[in-house]
C-alpha cells in the first residue's frame, strides 16, 4: 500500500509541477506574474528585459492593454533569477514551528485524499481512511513529511544516495513505531507485511524501505524546497494566530484519538472507565463510532491484522 501511495504522490507532484511549469513558462513569455514583478522590484532582473520584447495589443473586458512577448534568452534569465530568489529565501529562513504545522496539515490531508482515491480506483472500495477522530487527517503522512523535513533540511544539497539511505531508515523507523504503538497501546492494526517474502518485521518490508528512499529524494530535491518557499514566513499577526489555533486543535485531536483507541482496547478487555473523562469517551466515542470512523482498522484480538 505504501509503495503504491508513494508512486501516486510522486505522480501527482509531477502533474502539478507540469501545470505550474506551463503557467510559469507562459508568465515568463509574457513578462508577467507576481514572481516576475517581485524580482523586478527587488532588482534581481533589470527592466531592460523588455527591450527586445514584442508588444501586442489585447482587448479584455472592454479594455485595451499592451502585452509583451519575451525572447527565449530573456526567459532563461528570468528563470535563473527565480531559482536564485528561492534559494536565497531557503538559505535565510530555516523551517520553524509555523512551517512545520502547515507541512503536517498539508501532508495529512493530501495523503488521506490520495489513499482514499487509490483504494477506490484500484479495489473499488470507498471507506473512511482517516487517522484522527476530528477532521480529514492521516497523521502518518503528516509525521512523515515533518520527519523528512527536520532531518533532510541540512542535507538537501547532499548526493541522492545519501538522502535515499537516510529516508529509507526514517520511513522504516516511522512505520515500525506507528505499527507497534497501535498494536501495543491501542490494540489495533491497520497494515501488515508478514505475507510479503521480503518483510523484516510485521510493519517493515524491504520494498517499502525502497519506496521511502525514493520518496525522500523527490521530497528533498523537489517538493520540500518549493513548498517551503510557497509557505514562506508569516507576514501578518493573524497568520500566526491561525496557525497557533490549528496546532492546538491538532494536539487535542491527537490526544482524543489516542484516548479513544485506549478505551477501545480496554473495553475489549472488559475494563470499565476509571474516571469522568473515560466515561465521556465511552459515551460519545463508543465501539460503533470507532468502527464507522476508522473503517480500515481492525480492533479485534481474534482476527489477523489486515494485509491488503
């Protein structure tokens, strides 16, 4: 499953990159766009870029407007300036709390969406793949994105083979910890690789370590720099307030999810609630709620962990 989802993520990134590349090429050709204007204002490109441009008159919404067409050599200069602008930003702004929270949210939602679509297209199964009780989040993907960013940020200019090995190790460690924690603390299973001949543990297999390694290269070399550059630094106080509120919500969501799984396991053992909070959990997040919300999880001790 992880391998196919990784391939889907890479394919989606390539499609988005292709669309963005087409938009950027058109904007460079026309000498327009926010990035172009920002580089012009900062002096990264000279206004002389328009010297050899071909101007055409267009009519839009009843208004006439002159629009330039930039030469191929001029477009090359613009692209080089844009890359330099991004690299300068990355060198001057190390990821912090603000960026990590947004990375976690983006990766959690995107991973959930891709996994849901992939399961429907491949198996014709449409089921809830969420990982938290509130909101469309799959925290495993969010944690993976944050973990790769924290470790690989300083290594983004290192050789691909080094990034591959580190990413494979990080991915395997993340899957092992997540799978072991679900079974030990929550008495739940979401995946198992025991039916694969190359499995290392129940939750780690060689083929998926390779998938993590390849995904790490794509993330470190292409996705992470562009995404962090697009997120940027907060320029308004309300941005900081919003991200702070989101982080509080996610922390409460994770805590409530862990408690729901914990009580689900205790109910399986016949252990009654020990306090008012556990009584609240049993009353509002009972076994029916857990089964309907986390349809891809197995909470029964009598069943084998899912392998599909």
